[in-house]
């Protein structure tokens, strides 16, 4: 798995080529539905440093990445995991979350291949006695896709990573942001490059707004684990 720093080179190159700061292409409809909320404390990132956006304050506790590997007949298989927990305040209700990133890889000599894992990101987000689950997996095109949902109910948002930059003729391999959608319509988004930005339209259901804000915070903190 490649960490977020890998995208910095791409972003810097794009910025130099166009002499402007590269920004994410905002999902259709969101740019006019809500003014972006600036994120404070995300980039540059310090482990355990809180972040803020809009009315929200997010305190985080980040664990060490753990990894293990097993070698057999010249082939090594490795797994890695990095946990983090956070609390989000400033909304209608307090929200807590427990998350973990994961990665798996197999290599022989200098050849390494990433393996599918159950999820590259998994979170439990709790608010007002309700537990939402956030999961992301990588598809065959390298896009991270998943859901934010209350299990066994119809409360579901689709989540996907975004890879398009304004003015760029090609998509970048690393995520530059994430989109939450319902019934195919974008309802919220986060830009994870630069200082970070959040889109939370006023039309979002007030009962779900804090949960969506927490999911976006989880995605801001998300850095794919790397097998050591």
C-alpha cells in the first residue's frame, strides 16, 4: 500500500506545471450547494494533533502501525494495521469513532504484489446510541469504494475516492479526496490534499449531518497502511 505522501510529488508537479495550486475536482452539484469549509491541522500532519472544520473539533488518538510477515519457500507474505480513535464535537451530538487501516502484500525478491484484504479502512462511528459502519476496499482500477451504513437498515451512503485535479488531463493514482453519495447523488465531500476542505450542504438531513462529518473526518485521517 502506498501512503498519502506519494501523491505529494504528483500534486507538486501539477502545481509547478500550471503555476497554481492543484485542487480536487468537486463532485457535481456540491460546489454550488455549499461553500467549502477549510480544515485546520491536517497538512502538515502531526500525529495526535486535532483538526477543525466549520463548527467541528476533532481530537484523535493514533496507534502505532503493527506489521508481521511470514516467509516460506522464498515467498514472504506480510500484513499491516494502524488503528486510530477520535471524538467529534461542535455539532448537535457528540460522535466517537474507532478506525483501523489495513494492508496485505506478497513479495519474492524485488517483486511485490498487493493482496486483497477485507477492507483497507474500517470504522465504527457511534452517535446517540446508533452505530454506523464505514468500510473501504480497493477496486480493480485502484479506486477506493465502500459504504457508510447502519447495518441491517436502509441508512446507507456510498463512498468513493476521488482522483481528478482541476485542469489536469489525467487522473492521479492516489486519492485527492472522497465523496459520499446517496442514490447516486453526491451529498458531501472531503479534499485531502493541500490544507484540506470539506463540503457539507445545509440541505443534509440534520439527524445525519454529524455522522457524515465524522465519516469525512475519518477519511481525512486515513492513510493507507504499508507492509514493512
